[in-house]
C-alpha cells in the first residue's frame, strides 16, 4: 500500500496540450504511471504522446475511467478546471498551477465541501508513490520505494530531502507536496491522517515553512493522535517580516507564522526538528532504529 | 501589493463607505487648494507611505490655518519618514493626504483577512479602534468578533447585525456600521484583496460613521483581472532591485547581509539562507530562479545580485531535478563568464548528473568554488566573504 496514488491510479491531465502539460504527461508515462486521458477544451480528438485528448472532463472520464486529475491549466482558468474535475466525481485532483488568486481558491474550497473529492495543491510538485505511480513534476528517479512518508509545502526542498533519504537507503512510501499557497486543498493534518492508516508508512518527514499555522496544527494533531515517529524541517528562520518569500503563502504577518514559533510548537510536541535539509535523513534513521 | 491610504479610501468610497472629506497633494500649494475645498479647518495632513506607525513617527500632523496646511505639507513632502515598520532608512514622502479633522466619539476596528486554515475570508471587528489587531489578538483575543464571508464575498445582514450587537451598537449608528462592514466585505472580494482594514472606523460626535484610516493589500496573483492596478502600484515604495527582479520574472527579496544567494525553488532558497545564518553569516537576499533554472534566468539573477554593493560572495545552491546538473553547471559557467563576475562564487550542486556538473564548474577557469554540502558551501562563502 501507499497513500493517494498507486498502480490503480488512472490519470487524466488537464491542460495536456500546453508546454508543461505535454512534457510532464510524458514524464509521468515514462515513470510507469497510467496516464489515460488529456483534456484541453477545443483540442478534443487529438493525441499527445499517444494519450487521447478530450474537450471535457466528462467525456474523458466516461471514455477512459480516469480517477485522478493532474492540472497544468494556467492560473486564470485553474479554479474552473478543479471544479470541472470535481463535478465529474474525480476522486483525487492534483493541481500544479502556481499563481491562482486567493479569491478563486476560497470559491474552490466552498465548492469541494461535502463532495468526495480530495484536492492536493495548488502550487505544488504533486504526489509520488515510488515504483508505482508519479502524479506530478518531481524527478522520479531520486525516489526509492520504502517506508518513509513525506509531506511538504515546498518543491525543490522536498527533492533535496528525498534525495538524501534515498542515498541513505531510506525509501519512501508516498511523497506529497501540499503546495505553497495560503489556501491549499489538503493540509498537513489531512495527509498525516492518511499516513496513520497506511501500514507501509513507518515514519513521516514533514517539511514546513513560514506563514500560516498549518505546522502548529499538525504538531497538536501529532501529539494527540499520531503514533508513528515524525521528523520535521522548517524553512524560513532567516525570513524578514511582511515579505513574501517566493511562495504566496510564505509570509510572516503581524509577527505570526514565524519559523521560530513553528519549531517551538513542534519541539513542544516531542517532534525532532532537523537544523538543515541534509540533516533530515540522519534524524529519520535515528527515529527508525 | 500594497497601496496608499488615499487610494484605499478611494476604493472604500466607491463601495459606499464614508471617509473624511479630503484629497492627495504633492506640493504645499496643492495641499492648500485641497484644504480650501474641504472646508474651514482644522485639517489633518497625512504622509502617504507604505508603512504603518506614521502617527508616532511624526507623519500625521494637524493644521488649524491654511497657512499652516501649506507649511506642514511642505515640511513633510520630500522628507524621509522612518516608522517602526519602515526600518531606519525610512520612506520618501511624495504625497500627503489633506483631510478635514473630525470630532471622534468612539473608535472601532474593522478588517477582513483570509483565514488560511478555514479557507474562507473572515471579518474581524473590535471595540478597540486604533489598536493594532495583532496586538489585540495576542493580548485580548476574546474581544475580537469574527464573522465569515460567503464565498461570493457577501457578509449576510444577519452576521453584520450580530457583529454590531456583540459590540453593543444600536440604533442609527448600528445600521451605519452594518452598511460599512458589508461594503468592506464586498470590496475585499471584488478588488481581490488579501487584507482590507479600517482602523479606526470612527463614530463622530454627530453620529456619522467614517473610515479615518485604511490599509488595503491586493493579491498580486489577481493582477490579470485588474488592469487598473498598474496605476495603483508605486514602484518607488519598493526596493529598486526587487522591482527589477520582478520585471525579469524572478522572485527576489532584498536583505542586509553580504552573501548573495541564488537558489532554485522558494523552499530550498529559504533553507539555504537559514544555513547561511547558522554558520554565522548573513544572507544578502532571497532569490528563487525557479525549478528549471535556465541559463538566461541565471544570467539575470547574477546581474541582480551584482548590483547589490553589499554582496561580497555569491552562493549558488541548485538541486538538479528534471533539468540535469551538467546543463545547470554549463548555464552557471556561461552566465558568470559573460558577466565577468568579480566576486567569488561558491556552488553547491546536487541531484541529477551532479558529478558531471562539478567537473564542468571546476574546469571552467573561473573563480568558482565547488562545495559538497549546503553547510560546507555556507561556511566557504562566509570565509570568502570576510576577505
């Protein structure tokens, strides 16, 4: 087992005819993921890398049985694309798109409430269960199959940590990028709940950063409900107040959302916090032994 | 994106919220003109800069005669205003807002922010006008009334009413405050704000509800549907290097250290700066060249870093993912040789084809130092930066 994506995952790529969409559809395909359909309105009937393209998600799901959507649609239309997939009962939506306005995400969150769809992202690298399925833009080959679950708000920082884990012989069950925006579909807690139930996952690495209180909420959840060892890494100790550090959600405002507060909350919950990305693998090895 | 108080008040007015009579001025004479139009005084002269704490810093002054309006305005205009939020170098005052002074009976706080955990916008209301909401949230959180907005931006009447009753407001004043609150919520939504704050929302001696000060931040990601925002932007309020980087599509934040950082990915960029800090040095900046780190982007990034006179050494930290390490290394070498980078460069390259990348960097004949880990790179940069 793993979480979210595996051999049963049948992916449709929304925005498949764009530069990013076609490139990464092929990368996912090459990794062994079942990419069964693409959607670009007005481009139905074509193929991209041998993948049939449809005008609507409805057609794509009906014709191919897709159960997961990977979205590369540009920011102005991305919220609409998420809702289109949710309306067709697609169980998992992974939205890579960066730059979606907060207002659109508020509407998406309201739209998804009560529906059986899980959203990962936006502004994230996606989800990978090594050797089984890659639904995202991460470099597949740095991953090794194993028992460490990874959940992160970042992209390359996650690759860095995963690379370190793999090199130390610590494989991963599933790596989930939840995204760097202020409003995301799934929180640390949502993903931790899945890791808790996954027998393959023996330990979890959680990579957070400045902005918001998702890490503090995760710390409280772990202390109360999570029985597997967790190692954390928090980026942004050096970040100034009131400045957005690349990610729309990475901002300290009114003295809230600092790395110091997050590290303190995690440590108070008994969670070891790595001082550098390179130190994560060693800490994981120590909590697993 | 931050906007000025006079621009924020213009937005409030267009959403049916009353503000004091007044207008912006760029010279003493213009200020007198505005004052004459507004009424018989007294007036308030407010420096227009993107920083809070203007009052304590001497950026908000009273004037009781037209002569004084001119004098006070001329003194503020062209001066630098350093507030607790702006840092010691302060902001250059290029505009003042001239307004009628009002007799205040009571001051409230009203603001709309994004509740990130809930994924909704929320109205915050309190009886402590003039106090910063963050201070109140820390010291007396129970005094903040919270009401959620609907996803389409509406604050239903019953919630506006409930918030007002919670503060003990009633009668004509209550209905005016309700109207202001609902207007603020629709403004927040329609104008794609990340923050819309009226502090204080004043109730005057005459029972009129007025927004005395306003702070609005707009969502940069929504620029595509607000072409008029280009006119609201005041690039002189921002760091010139940050403006230039943004024009290149780079994410850059100026800081005060000496180690220029160039990293691919925002999270890794922050983590790199943290390591620099841990080894006892100070980062000069945050700079994310993007996941792919293409050559022309790396070139632009070097240009930006070299324009910062404080930068003594450049630390490049790249994780080669789908873009291979050898390609990235070649990009770094090409950009560095073309630009004749005069400071030492420390490169830490990890990921796909990193070995090959190291070889290219070492054989380049440039002053490029290859480090095997982030800590080693930061230490090396710190040492080189001291010489």
